[in-house]
C-alpha cells in the first residue's frame, strides 16, 4: 500500500489514540501468568500485540479478543505448557525480549523467531544476563539474533548492571527474576519505562526501586485484576507534532498514558517553545493518564541528549520531523539505540526528510537538523518501519504539494487507522 499525504493548512481535532503498545503487551504476558481471569480494555489491536496473543495461545493460554477488549484466562506462574510449534513474534522486539525472560524459567524448550527485521536485531543483550541466571538461550541466526532456542532452567538470582538503557532487557530480567532462587537486582544507567514494574505490583508482586536499582523478590502467585490500557503517548506524538507543524492548529488527544518515563516528548517540545497542556490528570491501574492539548506555535531548535533519551526514544523520528520546521538547529545525541530499532532510524529518517528538502547531518549517536528550510512533497520509503512511515506523514503536512509513502501498511504494527485519523483532522 502507498499513502498519499497532502499538505494541511491547519489541523484541528479532539481524538483518542489506540492503546499503549508496551502496556498492551504486558497485559497479555502478565495476565497469562496470573491466577484467574484478566479483563483488559483499550487493548492495542496492532500487529505487534496480536503477535503476543498468538504466542501465549501456543503456550496453552486461552485468550479471547473482542474489539479492544481482551480476556486472558491466566494459568498462574507455573501453568504455561510446551508449545508444539515455534513461536512467531512477527515484527515485535518487545514480545521476543520479554518472553525470553519468561521462557528461560519454564520447564520446557521453546523455539522462537520473527520477521526479517527481528532477525537482525540484537538478542545477545537478553541472552547474556539470562545466561548469568542459568538460562540457556542459543541462537540459530548470526551474531545472537533470532531464531532463538530457549531451554528452560532453574534460575539463580543475580545482581546485574545493564550496559544499555533498555526497558525490554530490564523487563526480561524482571520476569526471569520472578522465578529465581532469591532476590534479583537490576541497575539501569538511565531510567527506562517502568510498565512491567507497575503492572506486576498491581497484580500483587513485590518489585521495589532503590535509586537506579530495581529489586525483584520472587512471589508465590500473581492475582488477576482488570486492566484498562491508556492511549499510547507514542501514537499521540504524531498529532502533537502535527499541531506544532501546522499554523493555527489545536489538537486534544484524550486519555493518554503520561507515565514520567514516557513523557520526554513533552519536555523536549516544551524546550522548543511548544504550548502543551496536560488536562484531567489521573491514575488508572497504577499508570498516570491525562488529556494532552497542543496549540500550534513557532518552534525553535534545542539540544536533546542524556537521560531524557530513553523517555522519548520512540518519538525521535517524529521530533526530527518537527525540528525541520523549527527555527535554528536541533541536536539529538546519545541516541545510538536508534540504529537497532525496526530500522536504523538515524539513517532512515535523515534520508527521507532530506528527500523532502531538509538540512540534516547524521552523527554516530543522533543527528543535527537545521530547521527552517521549506519542505516539498516527494516519494518516500517507510523501510517497513511504522514510526518512520508516520513521522514522514506528519512532516508531509507542512510540505508543499503531496508526499507519497511507499509500503505504508506497516503503520498497522502500532497504529491501525492512522492515515484516516490524520486525514480527518487535516484542513486545506
Ligand atoms: C519498549 C522498550 C523500548 C521501546 C520499544 C518498547 C518496551 O525498547 O523502543 O518500542 O515496551 O519495553 P528498548 O528496551 O530496546 O529500548
């Protein structure tokens, strides 16, 4: 599929976005190992989260999907059964990495793989710490990539410092730690999203934070409870950016997760001069939630680096699109993790925005965007990366003429219906 995006004079809307991807994955994973039925509402029916459902079904869990409601008939911590065929995570790194932690502790062997992009992404970062715990993860791919074979084992508790800030790796170790023979301690270089910790505690686990260290004490049982998934700030990000790119615009995105480990985009846009307000702040199932109101205004460049990076890692593509419309220079540094996402997002974003006329220098750990050059619609590639496709689409709103995005169907990974929602808020 190819999407064609015309420039917009302004955008105006009050919308809700699909459920948070990270929380949706975790609701099925933790619901599956909890005792009893978990009713999830607001579940993201994007392909990644559907892959998680399909993997847990193959592990013997009954799961029903009805629109955005999911019922997970939990099997308890020790109730998963050996799959009769390899698990397929599709494009989902979260599914593969988090499940590795869980599967390393099961009394059976699992083969697990995913699509072409997944087979290139680094899995040594989970295999290494899980190996220290006694887990046996071997790779049938090159350089510790999927397909993986995970042989379940009795796990030892460890004290592990993450070399790279990664919520997926942290979460894999936390899940393994639930089954370990003692207290596992995980230290992160910078705080990353803590949805696993919040949801586990909501289900009765005992996960504590001491400074930068997460302390995991094994529990006998997790108890199923209903989970309401807020809208994904990573999806809201496209409409926040759209309102900032187009003059005379206002967008309210209702019911969005604003967990402080995820709101780097708000901090960064505010540092660029954005007018963003949080309304109706509340807590739902342990997660902070609000409505986000963004009004257009002229942005200026800024420097985005250091410990804010994990808090906006998935939003850097759309921030780079908005930075093309800002006055002056925006520097993004310390973001080398972008190179190992669904695509090398430094390369792919710089390349596509440059095709539209942007002035961007790629660096080893980010990019420098000199804003203010007029962009022009052209033919762009998605690289089968959902966030690249959506970020280019948002950049296209401010560009002259029409932009075509090839292979745009990848948006279904995290945001089914994205293009029609964007089109509905466009005014010519
Ligand atoms: C995620 C963690 C991040 C993020 C990904 C989702 C999660 O990945 O980029 O989209 O749900 O834990 P890393 O842990 O690799 O940084």
